[in-house]
C-alpha cells in the first residue's frame, strides 16, 4: 500500500475470458478532526468531525474544513495542526488530526458538531442555508477574469495533474488556478468536498486567502457545499466538468460568483457571473 492507493488481486474479464491480475484502488479511510483548547493544566481535545478520505495532505484537509466552516479566519488562528494517535494496525496511517487553536479563538463546539453532521448526512434546506451564509461569507472581490481559451484548457490541465487518478481511476480532484491558467495547488480525494477542503487548507497555510485572484475547478459536479466552500475561500469562480445543482446556482447568483458547468472539450454553460468571462456573442 502507498498512502493513496492499494494493490489488490482481481479477476479481469476481457473477450469473455477471465484472467487473474493485480489492480490499484484508491484508499478510503476515516479521518477524525479534533480541536484542542489550551488550558492551564494541559490541552483537552474534542472530536468535531469524521470524514472518509484518501490519506494524504490530511493537515490541509483539516485546516480547509475549519476555514470553510468559519471556525478559523486566518492561519494565525492555528497554533499547531498535526497527526495524533497510534497508526492504524493495517494501513499504518495515523487517522486523526489534532488542531490547537489560539486561545483568543472562541468556538461553539456543540453548534459546530450538530451543523457538520446535519449537512454531511442529511443535506440542507436552500433558503435557510443561503441566509446563514449571508452573515458569514463576503461577496467575492478582486478583478478576476478569464479568456475562453484559458477556461477551456482547464479540464485538460487538471487531468494532467491527477497523479493518483492515473493509478486508480477512482478519485475526484480540485485545483486552484490563476488568470493565466497556471495551477497553483491541486488535491485529490475520494470525496469532492475533501479535495476542495485540501486545496483551501493549502492556500490558508500559504497565506493566500481570501483568494480573489484565483478560480477553482472540480472534476465532478458543483453542489451547494462546493459552492459554499469556494465562496468561503473568497474565490470568484467555480468551474465543474459536470452539472451544478439548483441550489449551487441560487447560491452563486445570490453572491455574484461565476459558476460554470459541463466544462468539456471547449464548451460549457455559464450559470452565473458571465461578466468575468471573455466570450464572443
């Protein structure tokens, strides 16, 4: 096993014949995110979330999750973030990230825990969710704009950067890119939201948030959750190679964000914020 893929024995059927072969599959394991509150007698850690992820860039994932959930607002809010606990006896991965926050950061842990499990397992209602975001997320700023050629090239650039996908074929990807189409950071994961959180966490650690000068491309569809995370990172554009949801479109239009879907082979649909794109009429 590597960190992100696992070799297994399979039976491959081709031309009606079965042959034993070896295959690589994407690793999926739980990651527990803990918050640590410093006290006079030590640090008490509390679990706030468990997500199924592909191991790798786990600290980025934890920081990105905390940032997009508005627990932290800047890198300076974090004193430390590191793997904790004993390695898994089978995989050897350490599946807990413990984040110690600056004492000045106050967190309603009960509300955060309830919110995470509600949104991850049950979904959220549109009107209430958008109204909640209006007091937590700013409208994207900056002068970000893209040409048709740059936007059309992004799926290919993203695909070229998907190293683990090349081995397994089973991972989503997200990448932050600039107006020239240069990919600034790319991350892969079995979960679309995890891939985005890993990108946001890497940008936070690099002190590049809010990222009004960057766009985000994702390898799958554009959901409400991915749109919310893009907004939280201050990115003015989200491009998806597949379809957006109705609530993602509503959210993008409410906040003046550019939302592009079905970005394939030079063609795409603009659902919101067409003014940031240089396209011929």
